[in-house]
């Protein structure tokens, strides 16, 4: 039996015609197509225009990533669970793809700033009477062929001054390196 379904926008409740694309919101409880939540092109455009991101602040809590978003219209969304992937940031709030891409750009800047002092790689070289390291941070800071040793108090000494935030990471990397030799 052929049936007719009038398209009624689930948001503004106006009747509309689909022009090449049909927007709908998932309704996992729907058992019939008429229970679907369709959206007209005007409501989709309004939704996309609303999501003009003014600012976004990312933060980590309990090993999860969250974001606070401020829109150009003044709306604020706080503590949205989010996941960056494939050039977009997926959040616990439904947002348009264009806004997800803009959010990803902000995320990349935040992530780069957060990681800039973190070691990207560290290579140890053990030679006769000389142990050295070469390392680089995500921020591009490089230290090449720096001799080091541990003194009687167990503190690391380097032939050239190295920032404390790097020294701490070198010590951790050295412990992992030595543990690999044992196994």
C-alpha cells in the first residue's frame, strides 16, 4: 500500500517540502517513519548560524576531555564531553559539522600549547665513559648530544644547563630505557 507522509518540522511545526535533502533527528524509540523528528531547511540554517563559536576552552578531568564553548550570540555550553578525531571535535551536544571543524582548530592550538614542553622523543647513547641524550619537545626545543651522569645523591648532572621540566622527563625516560635493558 502506498501512503503519503506530510513533512512537518519537529522544531517549528511548519509543513515543508524536501528539496534534495531531508534532515532528521534520530529517534531510537520510533517504530514508524511518521514518528521521526524531521527538520525543515530554515530550522537547520538557523541551527547552523547559531553555532558560530566565539571561544572554546578545553580541559581534562579524570582522564577525560571536556570543553566550555561560548557562542557569538552569548550562549555558553559548559563541561561538554568531547573527542577530537578526523579533523572534527565530537561533543555531547549536537553541533553542525562546520562548528565541529572550527572547534578542532581551537583544540589543535590548545593541544600544541599543552604539549610544547613535553618530550616528543629522547635517544640515549651509551659509550665508554660517556652517556648522553638527544631529545626534542613537541614545541621544537632540541638538546643534542648532552652528556649526563647521576651523582652520589642520585641527582642528575648535565654538561650544559637544561630546563627542569626537561630534566624530569629525561629521568623518567632513562628509567624506562634502563628497565628495557634488564628485560
